[in-house]
């Protein structure tokens, strides 16, 4: 067992307990996870034997030989007996830990010319809302109330840690990337934006045919921005009982505000937000009006909620809905350049020699989902023959099979 690791844990807890300026986001993610309770993370942080073992390994006896560490056999708790000695000892052995631990950097930046910046180190540390343990504590609190517990049944919740798709694994064009960079900087500068009165930020409408990456991008953004994802399909909250749909819409937006910071992703947006006509039922009109009002009353700067709505049928949307979004992001059928990128990403771990240029030409009109289907079919067909290396001809045949399937769908 490395003594340095457990001393880092103890010193982090001691410094965090001493300085009220520090918060949960200052604690390194791997240490923060050790201290979640029913109500989140509370001071004082106490390092007990089970916590030490989870962080530093099963055998923690070696640390007891250090003159500045005490272990209480009765309550199974480690404690620093001399803070100054601990600080000096760790400086000689744990400089790399200091450079990646904001709590330690906070103390050591003004200590003996260490040359570390607390602000710089903190930028590298993931925030608490990226932890699935943080999301669990919030959900647990909401479940205590019957009203908020019912709200949870309307949505699907994802921690960034549980999302498998990475942002760099999504084929996006420069325009899309630029818009997502704006959201990222807006999150970092929320206080400044609120100060200057620029609050209507972070409402994005994704439009495009099925399979072009709208849902995948929303999930990838959740992981990239370290924000929990609240996903809802409007068809799932539309009730057969008059008036219930409007209430459900209000509940969805309320749950997003309670889970902030987060991304609220509304799929099948046209299901409710369609054009209002004179012969429509009053309940439908109320649902649309409730949706418009809810969009008006939420934003990234004040509420910590990035709102993303997605639709395959933008022509069905009410004109008043369009005006509520500060950015419309198109997801068209992928261009040659994007198709090339999708093939590169999809085949990056697949063994074999491929002519991606030919595959790009053969897949004109294919969506990203259909290109991934091509790769999947070629891989499975190759495995059927007992081969793990994929031949280019199998990919070409898979393109033909998928195109035939598309043509069959069109004919019906």
C-alpha cells in the first residue's frame, strides 16, 4: 500500500474541513465519491477504515507507522495528529497529487514556493453534478415527496458517467461544433451573462430526418459538458385525460429545474408543439400554450438548464415555438465529408482493409444510423464465416442490403 495515497485522502479531508471557501467541486472526483451520503456530502469529512480501504487498497496498516497519523480502534477512524508535519511530509512525496487535487492546491499555492495554481487545478476537476452518486442523492431526495416522486415517472434520467457515446465520436460539422462551443462557454460564464442581462441562452432546436444524430448528439453533449440528461418524449406525457398533458409538461420543466444544472432533452417535439388551428380541441391549444410558457420561463443562465428539443417534422411546429429558441441546428442527411467521418469512426476498431472513399460514394443519401447499420451487418456476416477481420467486399454487400431495405420501406 502506498502511504502517500492515504495521506492524500486524510490531508484532503482535513483541509476541506478547515476552509469553508472550498466546496464539493473542489474535491477530486475519485475522493468525492467516497463521501456521498443520503444528503450529499457534508462537513466534516471523516476518514474511517472502510473509506481508506476503498481508496487506497485493502492493506492500510502501513500508514499507522507514520508519527502524525492516529487510528482509533474503537470507531475505526484515521486522524491527523500534526497538521504541519503532514503538510511537510506530503510535499516531499505527493507533488503530482497536489497538481491534480484542487483542495490540496488551495492550501499549497501559498506554501513554500510550490508553484501550483488552485484556479488552474480546479479547471481540470470534474464538477459534482457529473457524478452518478450526486444524481442518486438528488433523486432520493425527490422521492421523499409524493408530488416530486410522480414527476420522476415522466422522464428518463442519465448521469454523464452512464452515457457511452463520447462527443469526439459524433460526426458533426463546423457550424454545429461552433454552436455547442457557445453553450460550453455560456455555462462557464453564467455569472457574467446574468450580470449584463443576457439570459435567453441555451435553447436549441434540433431538426432533421430520423437517424441523423439528434438524440446521439444530445447524449454526447451531456457527457462533454458533465451535465445530467433529463430525457422526455412528448408522446409519452400526452394524456388521454383533458388537462393532464398541460400538467405533465409543467412537471417536466419543474423536474429539470430541480435537477439543475442539467440538459432537458425533449424528443418528438412536434407531438404537442404543432401548429394551432381553429378546429383543434381546446385541450390541445392549452397544451401548446403551456409548452410555450414553460420554454419562456426557463434558461441556462438563471436556471442552469440547457433546453434541447428535437423533431423529425419541423414543418408541423407552431411559428410561436420557433421564436422561443435562440438557435435552430439542422441535422441533414450527411454530406460526403460527414459520411467519411462516420465511416472512420465506425471502423476505427474494426480489423481489416477498407476503401472508405468507395463506401462514401456508395452511401449517398444514407443517414448516420444507416451507415452504422452497414458496418454492423458486415461485421456479423464476417463472424458467421468464422472471421474477425472484415473484408471490404462484405461492406459493399452490406451497403446494397441496407439500400434494398430502404427501397422496400419507401415502396410501402
